C-alpha cells in the first residue's frame, strides 16, 4: 500500500505545473490583482485555457475556470479545504458554518440544515412580506426623488435577517451590529495586512468593533435564555437543535458564531443581488413588465407561499440571470491539502485555488453574448446546455450555500412586491461601478427614481 501511494505521488509530482506568468503578481510593475481584481480575473481566464498558476506574494494561486475542474474542487473537500482565507475570516465568524472544517463542520451542517428546509422557510414568508411592505410604504413618500436602491436593499435585507433570525427590529442593537460588521469586513479585505494582533490603528478599530459585535450577540442570547416568550425564529431553532447521538445542544459561543455567520452571509449577499437586479430591470422595462404579468397570473390576489413563489418561473430566471452578470460572491477560494492533478497539471500541496463566478459567468466559451441581460438563458430548454459548474453563484458540493432557498424566496418576494407597485428608472448620469470586497457591491450605490404604478 505504501509503495502504491508513493508511486502515485511520484507521478503527481512529475506532472507540469499549470501555465502562468513568471512574475510574482503582487510585486509586478502593474499589480492588476491589487488595482483591479475583477479585470485581473477577466483577463486571466481568457489568457489561459481553464487553468493557470501564478505567485501572489508568498503563495501560489491556481486560477480555475473550466467547469469540469471547478467540479473537481467542489466535490473533493478531502483535498480542497477552506484554508487560509477561512482562517482570516475566523477573526469575525469564529467557528461558524462558513469557516469551520472537517468533522466539526459536518456535525454543525447536519444540525443546521433542517432549519432551511422548505417547511421551515414557509414560516418566514410573512415576516419577509411585512419588512418589504414597510419599505414600499416608505417609498411612497419619495417618488420622483433620487433614491439609492443599494441602501434600500441593505436595510430591507438587514431587517429581514434580523426578524427571521432573532425577531429583532433594525434599531439600536442591529444598526450597531451591521455598522460594526462593515468596519471589520472592510479592514479584513486589505490584501496585504499585518496580522490582526499588531496594534495598528486599523486593527485596533477592527478589534473594538468585533468586541462590540460579540457583546451585543451574547446579550441577545442571554436575554433569550431568560425569556419565557416563544419566538418563531432561527435563533430559537438554533438553540433547540440537538445532536442525534449525544443529545447535546450548542454552547453559547457556538451559537454566537453561527448567529454572526448567518447574519453576515444572509443579508449582504442578498442585498447586492437585489440591487443589481433592479439596476438591470430599470434598463429593461419590458422584462420588468413580464415579471408583473407573471405575478398577476400565478399569484395575483392569492397568498404568497413557498410553493407558489416557486411557480414564478420567469421571475426566478430574472434573478438567476442578474446573479450571472453580478454574482454577489465574486470569488471562491480553497487550499490544496494534498498533491493532485487537474487536467494533466500538477496542483501542489499548499497551493491556493481561486474560482471566480464573476469571470466564469462572463466567458464567451460558455455563454453566448455574455454581456447581454437575457433571462431566457435559464429557461428549462436552454438550461440543458449550461454545464452545472459554468454557473455557481451559490458555490457547489457539500459546502454549497445553506441559505440558497431562503435567499431565492426572499428575492422573489421583494422583487414581485416592488415591481407590481413601482416603476424604476436610473437617475440621470448614473454609472454603475463595481466594488469587489468579500462580496461584489455597487461602489456608489444604484441611484434610481421611482414612480408609483
Ligand atoms: C443571493 C444570496 C446569496 C449568495 C449569492 C450566497 C452565496 C454563497 C456561496 C457562494 C457560498 C459558498 C462559499 C464557499 O464555497 O466558500 C455560501 C455559503 C454559505 N451561505 Fe450563502 N449566499 C446567499 C445567501 C445566503 C443566506 C440568505 C444565508 C442564510 C440565511 C446564507 C448562509 C450561508 C452559509 C451559512 C454558508 C456556509 C455553508 C457551509 O459552508 O456549510 N447565504 N453562500
């Protein structure tokens, strides 16, 4: 057996490394990876055939864009683990679902997965409708004015995650939590940074905001444990789930990590996806009109439920197409924990892997006329021609987004409620600029003018 394994290893190390630039991208004369990371990915996936390798600072990055190779990464978690980037994120997300690994992650995922089952999601429809209705009511007082759709979407998704996760409104605690999160996340996005324990002013600010965040969540959990009220929310569910074998429940620290994780993973991504969807619809009133017509014929005055929202086929295609052009998670990384061979090329133990939904979703090779906003690409007939891993806004394999059905349901509700009540146009001279932080955001928001229908 030992002979066999070392024989395979010998062959792996004989394979050539993937092609790529010989200079270190971080010290290059034009460090595109720092100045324009989206442009860098865009160019790299076109310059090489599905796989390339380059030194970035002290590490080597393998950039992968061929769907079959992406599939291998996602479906071989024993080789490709979350690695360095997840360890950085642990500063804020602790050992929650996004950042944990191995047995511990599996145990948590099995505990939490049932909370995202459609029977549970149904119980959140009303809360999502109420938050959206409150936003639309407020819009009525601002028709004809320029509003920032990104701010609106950030607030409504924050309200929704607060209500569904902890039955708490966005005031006091939650405003503080979200502001603190922004400070921490922006600080962490700096590609070259000193370790967080070095007392630079930026790091001290991050530490302070993290402490505030942890205290606020701990206080909410403590209050909840002492309360007699029964809440219908994710926090109650998280507090009640038990390990099937040991019957143990989550510790307070673990609860805190999962709460911050869901809070963060669950609102910014959805807010960005919605902002880009409205941006596209404002330029395509005929597509927006089809969303309205579909809603009127499928649901109309009827009740919104998880099941009948899923019958909104065209609306779903619109959301998918918006996330193709503007995937909220624009880059996904892994680290190789062992040697591997992909497409005949050697992947060295310790290499980082980067896969960019943003770049792959715009590749001419897989998408005809890729810059065109065309929801029909996702019609059942045309979907058959799309490789499963040429489109991966929610990732893939066992680490795929746990909240994808929640997110789709939330986006369907916001979209149909807003589209049936308002028309949107882009503000004069507004030009979309992208800002790739951990999520892909509109740098200066999405400025729009609303009219009531
Ligand atoms: C449009 C909205 C969303 C997008 C585009 C999105 C995207 C993603 C992606 C790409 C991943 C995988 C990351 C990786 O493989 O490294 C992920 C993981 C995750 N997402 Fe989402 N997400 C969205 C909404 C949500 C919502 C609403 C929730 C919760 C309420 C959520 C909770 C999570 C969690 C907990 C994970 C980690 C899963 C694990 O590793 O087991 N996400 N998401």
